[in-house]
């Protein structure tokens, strides 16, 4: 669509958005279908979501948006205690770190890295990455949500509540 409309961002605008998309319609469509399945929150839909996200990553290994979603969906069965024996924490961390390698300024990638670090009992790192995500995109509800969770788990309830309320407003 961007190439058809011939929209061009200046380098400074592209950096401001901090988002590196894909040129593959198939990868993007596969990502969106995977995200939709994730939000059904069933064991079957999470498994199908993971398969689609893995396919999207194979189609375009440098598509930044896929990696944090892979981290999130990989970790979900472990969090829900559906699969506590898998190396989900390590795999999720690997996807989150790959997203940061691809785009160190991606608020979503930083938020998910923080969320993964929270589950790995790396509270200070989780808070730091989530704070950075909020700083880069102060209107991002999920960045505030993940920051709130990280703060709450570290005993910083007042600040956690503030960020939780902000997430709800957004």
C-alpha cells in the first residue's frame, strides 16, 4: 500500500516512529491472523497462533513486529501452566532479544522484553525496559500495562497503580 501510494518518510520521521515493517503482504497477513488467534486465549488458539507467527517469521526473518509476538505467545502456555516443562522462558527471551536487535527503539519489543524478564525474575531489567518503552511511546497502553506489572511485582504499588490507570485510559 505504501509503495502504491508512494508515501515516503524522511529518515527522521521513520526513526521517530521506530517501526520497521515488512514488504511482504503474506508475512503481515500471517502475523495479523496469529494475533487474532492469540486473543481467543484457548490452548488450541494459542498453539495455532504460534504456528502462524512462526510461519510469518520464516517468510520475513527481519520483520520486527513478529518477534515480540512470538515471545508473548511462546510464554503464554507456560504462564497458564499448560506446559511448564518446555524451555518457554528461554525461547521467549530469545525472540524478545531478536526484536530488540532488529529495532532497539520499538516500544512493543521493549515492553515484551520487560514482560519476559519479569517472568524470569529479572525485576530491575524488566522495569528498565518497560520504562524505556513508555518513554518512547507515552500513549501505548500495553507499554503502561507491562510497566505496571513489573512495578507491582517489585513492590512499587503506587507507581504500578498509576501506570495501570493510564493503560486503562488508553
